């Protein structure tokens, strides 16, 4: 296997953004204000904000256009523009919905779950006592997946600390209030996750998130090499824990959510890291194709490239945004 497939080149000069207390304060204030709205009203407000945002020449819209064009070249330009707009609206909905998910009482949050498919897969896996690796991609309301699972099972989740301390405190309280144990993406945190699996618990992570530089392998995602985490592969190899994909589908007409749990394909358990990562990406791709408008296309999934390839989000030719 080529070395650069296993150890992606570092992107020069990458740094974490500096804390912005004023922006964090305003963001938390806005979230609390949105949480005062009934869900149907909140969803309408989010849709309106998303419609406006989808027509602005913003970085998220530009990144979404690049990713849709890269991953779904079979769509014509009109279909790509439509998907970018719909995805932007759904992404804004996700941010606004988080206000409710992070602050509403337990019964009110779980009341938004209208249907659960595949929960028996999780329950059977938990009963075997080897733990469960829950892989929840950026699809639909992924925050709801962790809240729902932590309300039913012993549950730990990896998370990246935000740079702002007040925002970190808010998110830790919000995500852990139903019983979730938040574990930072540090060496100590990874050891804690491994111990949770040894105890037969569920651990949750975002499998389509770009891992830290040098920590992943390049595996195909929608036919394009993407820096892909090997954590899922390593954890299941060491613990024997099964991998389950999970996502919360946003239902039409502001009706709530349908939760899905799917067993990962056999290739995810392959001993070869690249084969396992490719199978995981293929599983994620399949669920994304079911609801492509609810996927977070604005995430810079292909930012880290194999040696010799340019970051597509910095290329002038990709600076265009969909026409209104």
C-alpha cells in the first residue's frame, strides 16, 4: 500500500481558530431564543433562514457546491444547484433544531422521535456484551441520535472541544444531560472509549469527519479519495464490537424524526485498514444517497489531499457559487 494512502500529507499552516467570546455569546443567546418556539414554528423559521442563506455567496454554500459537483457528477447543473440549496436549508434547520434538542426537557425531545427502525440490531448487539460502535454520519439530526441512545443505554461519545470555554460548557451540559459521557478526542479519551467497549457499552462517533492530520487513510468516498478515520477499524478489531450506522431522518411537514440503525457491511471488519475504511465510506455513501438533501455537504471533507493534490476548496476555479 502506498505510504501516502496511509499517512496523508499535512496541510501547511493549519491552526485552530482563535476564541471569539462575543460571537459565542450571541450564538448561545440565539439558540436559547429559538428554543422558546414550538417545533413547527421553529422549523418554519429555520426554513426561511435557510432559503435566504442558500442564495448568499457564503463559504458554506461554495463548499457545498464543490462537494456536490465532486461527489455527484452524474447530476446535471440544475439538479446540483437544487441539491445545494435544499442541503443549505436542511443544514440551517439542523442548527436551529439543535436549540430545541439541547435545551428542551427529556420527554419533549424524545417526543420528536416518531419511529425507530433497526433498534433490535442495537439491542441484540448490546446483549452480546462486547459493546457497540455507533457510527453516526453528518446526516439528518445527528445530535438526536446521541440523545436518544444515551436515554436508553450506557453511552459514551467522542467530541472535539470548541475553542470557546463558555460554548464548551454549554455543549457538555446539553449533550450529557440524558446520560451521555462525553470523551474528548485525545489519547486519554481514546483509551476511555476502549474501556467503555470492554464494559459492553455503546460508543458514538462521527465516521465521516476528517481525522487529525496524519491519523487516517485515503479511502474512496463517492469515488474520491478522502482522509478517512481508522478508529472504527481499530476499535472493532481489538474489541470485537459490532459497528452500527445510525441517523435521524428529518420527516416532511415538520412531523419530527425517524431514527435508523443499520448493521455495517462485512468489509468494515476486514483486518486491512484501507479495505475496512473503504467499506465504511461505502456504507455511509449508501445512506447519504437515500436522503442527499439532509447531508452536510458544506463540510470540507476533501480538504486533506494525497501528496501532489491541491485542496479543492482553495482553487480559484471552484470559487463560483450556484446562480440564484
